[in-house]
C-alpha cells in the first residue's frame, strides 16, 4: 500500500495527486480501473501518460515552488524579540514534551481508514473516556470491531514508560541534528546525506520513502521530490518543521526559510507549505499571547492563494462564527475528506481546529485533534508542540508528561533512548545562538 516501488500503487496514487492539482486524468483513471495489477509494463506506460496529463485551464490556485517565488508572494513579517533565559528554556522544553506526548496520544489509533472520528468516539465512549483527556485506555476484552495499532503496549494508559519510537519524533531529532551540523547552511543535499547516514529506509514512509529510493538511484537532487513520488504533497514534511520553529523564537520568516531547505528534498507546493506553516506557528507561539495570535501570524508564512491557505482560513472563519467543534469537524470532513488520510491539506485542517477550539488548553487541544481521526499521531504531535511552547513545560499536565520519564526511543542512528531534557538543552543553545 502506497509503495513507490510498486507500479500499481504508483499509478493509483499519482492519479489522485494529478486530479487534486487540477489535471485532467478521468480517461486515464478509467484505463487504470481495467488494468492488470501484475502487468508492470502496461502500468509503467500508463504512469507516463498520467504524469504528462494537462492541467485544466480552470485551475485557479497559485502555488509557487521555489523559495524565492514563495517568499515573493508573502507579506512582510518582522522579527519579534523572543523570550530569553529560563523562560525560553521552559518554552523549548514545553515544545519537545508537548510534541512527544501528543504523538504518543495518537499512536494507538493511527490508521485513518479504520480509526475514523466516529470509530474513535465509539471506542472512547465504551471505555468511559470521552472526551479524550488522557492516553487511550485499553478495553479488555477488546471488541472485535476495534484494532489498536501494534504499539498499544507502549502507548495506552498505564503502560506509557518513556516515549515510543515514531517518525514524528525522529524528524524533530533529525532537524536538531541538521541545525547543529549545518546551521543556516541547510540544503536538500545536506538533508539527503543525513537521511542516508542516520535513517533506516523502512522507517520512512510515503514521500520520504520515494525520495530515499530516488537518492539511492542517483536521481539529481533537484528532481528527487518529483520523480516517482505521488506523495509529494502528503503530510511527511509538515511533521518535520518543529526544530526550525523552536530555534527561531519570534522569527517565523527565518524558520520557514530553514524549513524549505528540509522540505523541498521530498515535497513540493502544499507539501512544502505544510512544513513552513508548522515551523512558522511554532516560532510565532514563543511571542504570541494567545494561540489565535500565533495562528493568525502563521498564515503570513504560506501563499495566500494556495489550497493549504484555503483550508486554514476556512477553519478560522468557521471558528469565528461560533460553530461547535463537532460542526467544524463535519465541515472539514465534507470539504477535504477526499484527500488521503495522510495528506497535508485535510490534516492541517484538523490541527488548526484542535488549536483554535482547544484555546490554549493542552489537554483539550491534543484531545480534540486526535479525536478528529486521520493522521492522529502526527496531528497530536504538531498541535501539542504549539501549545507546549505557548504554555511552557511547567504548565503541561502531569498525566501526559510524567509517564514519558524524560526519554524517547528513536530509529535515528545514535539517538535511541535520548533524554528529552538533553534534546531541549541542545535546542536552547541553537536558539540562543540565533543561527
């Protein structure tokens, strides 16, 4: 499923990507529906037709891809003086802990095709745990209609003892590593070198796996995000933005420039904007007095005529009408539910809703975000990071933070069983150095 080495998956997913970006592929989809999944030669011929399908002239979005082109359409966003000393230290540690706890909260139900929002609600109501305010409880015996992910022995209530391994945490650590190694001189080539050196192939997914495969095949670095990568606008880059925000308190414009150097290795357009947005809202949270203030500022960091901007502004408009969380969730599902459950656009809408309706309360924010379904661990992690920065570590709820025991597993070479406090200390050093 979603395997860039499988020709059938490749054509299937590229058809969706092309349709979502305004290309006329309906006739090609009909041809695919009658294709033999084992006829690789025919599928590869069809793939070439799909990637060369013309874009409909009625396409109205404007989604630039190069950094200079992106920056040219953004409004000015002046740097603000961020917190210093113990306050900065507290906020950075809050970001790390908030991200890790939010990720672990969503991990047992990270399968959007099974764990829909309705299915999550049904489970939690049976467990007398609705609304979600702590790690998922384990129903015993487990009803046959529910299947928690294989990580449940490490991520369910009463069983959390340190953070479980997850790519949403791996990439935050990798971002820190990259900034320590290269500082402001971050580039897709240097990101690629770090992946190949530190990250096992089977621990990266969708767009990152396609990009990894391209790197091994010696595809030119400028083409890695595009070649045989139908996942180039999925959520994999959005989850990689936090370190660039944590190290640029009050300076989202610098954060998004660093994020672009990371994201553009594997993603394009809204995939890249997703990482820029996550970096920007984290950076903004250091100086904002409310989540809404940080949210509004983050919108200055993505192209206004893009699909990502459309969903983020629409969710904010829904919030301003006084709609309930349930009404907002229904609206997001109706308008953007056609995207893959691991796409940037629909999941960004859920993160946005969790942040806005969570109103600065950590428990409510990550609980609502994960209850929304789709990519639950990624969404809980990003929302948790933003609120964690806003509140600081000393104001995060103990039921989420204490079971982490200040350590996290990681697939990154040399980083397994890292101390969260040590990762935060190293992040603080970079933030103070103003890289």
